[in-house]
């Protein structure tokens, strides 16, 4: 919409453009490639950890509804509480007190898979969740790599195939789930970003972990050094 308003290929008047835009900015917020700046490995982990936890909790509860509707809310919350206690008992982490990014490291470790799926009552559903986790670990290994073409050249060629396989399992066997934006990006765009000749070669370089680390330093300086001492020291 922003590009259409800017280019105005139909030579519409400004009043008509204002009417159809409905508050959309006249210029894109990001002037760079939306795909390149629209995904990074840190937020991929955060979003996918939240996604997989929702899937597992619903499989534990037997609820095939994604939204937290009033008629299934109690079942879902009880299953989530049970899962959190189970994870705390067997892995030593407390998901209820953790950010999804930190929680993802435990959720996606292969050694924790038996613990993660053990509360799912159906063996068939348990195996399907294990398939999803296995496929996603393969994809995650690629998108977390700083130089995937050097480190996993053969696996990169299989990335899209495994991504599509994961998507097909979700469509066929988990039709109740709602796909988050990052799931679409991981399936559709990571391999093309890695292999694009003029592209970044990896999405790991866009990781937000460096920014978060910088934020920690900035908060320390603001708390402990701001407005203390001379002007130069405060700056």
C-alpha cells in the first residue's frame, strides 16, 4: 500500500489516496529489503518457542482450538500449568518465569525431547510432535549458523525440502494451529536469503542478542554513571 501511494500509478488525486490509505504511511517504514530486515535468528527462536509450547499444551489438553476461548480456557491453562511443573521437575527450568528466547534453548535441545512430549497422552500425537521438533531443529541449525553455506553446505540444499515437510505435517495433522509470521518466514524465505548472491548469507548476523547485550550495558551506564561527576563523565 505504501509503495502504491508513493508511485500512484493510476494518477489518483491526493484526497482519493488519503481515503484509500486509511492511515497507512505514505512511505515505507523501512527503506531496505523487507525480507532481509524482517527476520532475525533471535526473534525466530522467541516466536517459535512460544508457538511450539502452545502446540504441546493443546496436545496435552486434547483441545484442538488455537484461541483461548472461554469454553476451553480452563483446560488449556490447566495443561500449561501441568507442563510448566513437569519441565521444572525434569529440566530444572521454570517456563512461567522465563522469557521465550531463553526458554527456546531448553525446548529445542534434542536431549529434552522425551521429557517435553511425555505428557501427551496419545502415542500417535506424541510421535507427530517429535517429527515437528526434529524437522525444526534441522532448520534452526541452519538459520542460527553464521556461515551456513560454509558450515552446512549440503544441509542448506535440503532446507526448503525439510521446511515444506514440516509445513505439510502442520497442515495435515495440526490443522487447528494458527501460523505465526515467523513460521512463514522460516519456511519460505530463509534458504533464499542464504543463497541470494547479493544477500546477507545468513540471518544469524541479524540476531537481536547483540542489541540486547548493548541495552544491558546502556542500562548500567544510565543507572550508575548518568549525571554523576563532571559533564564529560556523564556523557
